[in-house]
C-alpha cells in the first residue's frame, strides 16, 4: 500500500502552473540540522549540545558539527572544557526520592572548545571545571582526584564519599569534600592546590553549592538516608538546625528552620512562626534580615530581583528589600533583559521590573526567559512561537519545539532544527507590512499564499528537499533526474543502498550519490550512465513509479502520442489504471512534458499527509 500510494507522485506531472503574486522577503536560516534535540548552550564558547538517537554531540551556531553525536554522556562546557564519555549504559535509580539517572560503566575525559580530547577518558565520573580545576573519580582506583586543565592530578582523596546524585565544584577558591573519618562523615574544605583549609563536622554541609559570599549552609542535626541501591542519599534536617559557616569553619549564624546558598549577596532563610509554620525572608552575610521572614515561599535572587509568595500570590523584591510589584501573580518566571513572564488570572503576561504589563499573550500558556529581545512561548497544544518585547508574534505557533540562546533561534518542525539569527527575524518583521508576519524559514520565491507553499514547507521540514541557493526554492524550475530520484529516496526514509557504484557518471561527492545507488538497486534505473542533469519528463516519472511498483502488466491505455511499442507504454497504462493520471487532455498524454520542482513536491506532500 505504501509503494502504491507513493506512485501518486506521477500526478505532479499533470499539474498546471498557477499564477501567483510576487513573494515577500523571508527570513532564511543560517543552518539546519537533522538531530532529535538541542539540549544546552554554552555561551562562553558558543557551542550547542545536540542529541541524535540517544547520543550526544556538539555543534557551532553556524550549524557546523564540531563533534558528531557519538557520546553516551556529556556535560555542559565550563571554562572551555566539557566532560564526555563514549562508554556506559544509562539506568534510572528510584531510591524513594526523585528518580536519578546513573551511567554505569562510563569512562569520562574532557574535551576543549575545539572538541579535542585534552584529558584522557579514564574516570568513572567527572565534574565540571570551576576556577581552573575539576574533580573526577578514577575508574581504576575509585578515588576522588583533583585535576587541572592539562589533566594533571594535583591531589587525591581516598576517603572521599560522593554519591551519584551529588557533585563538587570550586567557588570563591574553596571546595567542600564529604569524607569518612573514623566512620563519621565530615567535610574537608580544600583550596585550589588541593590542600586542607579546615574540617567541618556538621551533620550536613551544602557541599554541592559550596561557599558564596564567604558562607556555606550547614545543618547541625539531622539524618542521612541512603537509598536501597546505595547509590544516592538525601538529608532530613532536624527542626531549626540550619545555619552557616565562614571560610575558617566558624559559625556565622544559625537557628534557622531552613537556609539556602547565598546568591547575589543574599540568602533565603526560614524562621518558625508562633503557629509552627515556616516563613521565609533574606539575610546578608552578617545575618541581618534585608527582607523580613514573612513569606510563604521565596525564590533566590537573580539579576537583582527575587520572588516572594504570600496568600497564594507572587511579587518581586529588589536587593534593598523593597517590593517592586504588587502580589499579583499566580506564577512567575525569572527576570532577563528587564522582563519576566508571569501568569495572572489565567493569562501569560510580560512585566517589567516595576510590575507594569508590557503585553499579554492570550494564546500562550508558558514561555522561556527573554534573550536577544525575544521569548519563545508555548501554546496549550504544545506548539511554539516567537514573541518580541512588544508582544508581536514574530512567528506563528508552528513549531514542535523552540530554543533561543545568545542571539540565535532554534526552531524545530518535522525532522529539522533550523537556526536563525534573532536580529534577522526581528528586522524582517519590522520591515513587513503592518499586521503581517514575515515568513521565517520560507523560501523568498515561495509566497505564503501559493498553491505549493504548504508542500514546500512540509518537504523542507522533513528534509525531503533543499533550496537552490540564495534563499530560493525555484518552484518553476524543471525537475532533473537527480532531483526526482533524490526526492523519492528521501521520502522513503533514505534507505542505505547495498550495492557498489554501478554508474560511470556518479561519484561520492554528488548529492544524489546514495539515491542513485538505491534507485539502481530497486530497479528504477539501469546501470551505466545515470544522467542526473537530464530533465525529468512525464513519461520518465511514471516509469520510475511503475518500476517501483514492480512493473505490473496493465491493459493498454490509448493516447494519440503514446505508441503501443513505446518503452513507457506499460507504465502509462498502469498509471491510468491506478487512477494516477488521465492524460493531459484531448486524448494526449504529453510524454515529453517536463515536470517542475513545485509540482513534484506538491504531490509528494499530498500523498504523505492526506
């Protein structure tokens, strides 16, 4: 049935060209990638992490692949280095808390911004670089070691104990390492040379976040609970046991019901009220309350503002403790570029730092923080669009996924992620007529209202077709043998040919190389000379499809311009019998008529989607 329906492509040869108006300028992508997902961006090196079939790789903003997806696990770039592993198997551990993914059998090393391996892959775990150092666990000895960026091991910690759900990094020149001494868990503070500075004996120390503003959060009482797998653990603090230690290990405030790491010079802490519930506020490093502990929930400072919740509603507060907005929001996102996305009365709004509403996006249910003057927003049906600071939709809700980082937009539809410069999308929409959205990713010679526009969009999204250069698709251009064979091959899932090159005029550098070999293997064309540049006629198109169907016998269809002994006569008869064509009119088939690219793509789209 699949092959039979694919033969409907022959209808493309019968389509009459429609008259269309001039095309508007469109935004052309700077790259497109056939990957499943793009999961992270490292702004310091301009590198994106991509995923294809469960394997990770790295690419640049121009779409050039720096490392093909081959890694089982990767970390994000930090200080120009990223941890990678080519080996291992992922499992999910459920230890009573949140599920934790664990890589078993991994062998980690580090790559630099050129994706060259600079630290050999001999570690079972590897943590991000920070302040020129990284911690890793030797696969040979199981010991935690301290590395520099050349991969030299500066120190080793044989009694360190770091679980699968934990990590260690430097901050403010110090790192905190959980260590077993005499059967007890203590916390060794080390400097950048790996030397011991002090030892903290609190039951819990927030070693994952470490020191900020000269303080690290600790708990003097509580219980560690190790999961059944023995790979993860969690801490349950005793009431009002939280506090802080300074860089010398001395107490720097305590008696809190909760204490978080410092961020932008302030830390969220909780105090128990007379009713027994916990209320939150923010303190400075000296322990003075900048924001009183009067709130049901708080979120850390970021870009100079934090969020507070009281009575089920959220507001924002600055670093002086002054609320900059009213308690008007059901949900809040973080501020970026002076704008935050919030939900109020069931609607998504963008507000500035004073709480003034910049716009309301009625269709969207969520969105990402602003970057480069735009945000990507998601509709309830899961489709994404792009919106600017004034609330103008720069693209419709047409995309299955969307990201925006550091001046680049990544938009996914079908099998392709397309990359655009954010400024190009903004500029094109400013230049477009009022009330009109500039086509993003469209070819400049494919008007949005043309009869083949939907087909061209679909075919590019599924990587069936490519343009002819300069943002052009050339829909009226005659279709060549190389093109139609390639379109068919891509539409059938790019099957890998299993034959050696049988052609004298086909070479591995040709875009149609794989398609041509597949076509010969499938009996669509004969070996010898392929003739990729030859124009595809109507008789050739039905012949390709007839052969793909197995060359079935059909009663002759009588056309004045199709001799009974013509090599394509059976193919034409079969196409008529299958209802693929009824001829070109006046009892003729027009076997030498040339097919256009727009015609071929339109009927390919109709077959696969309708």
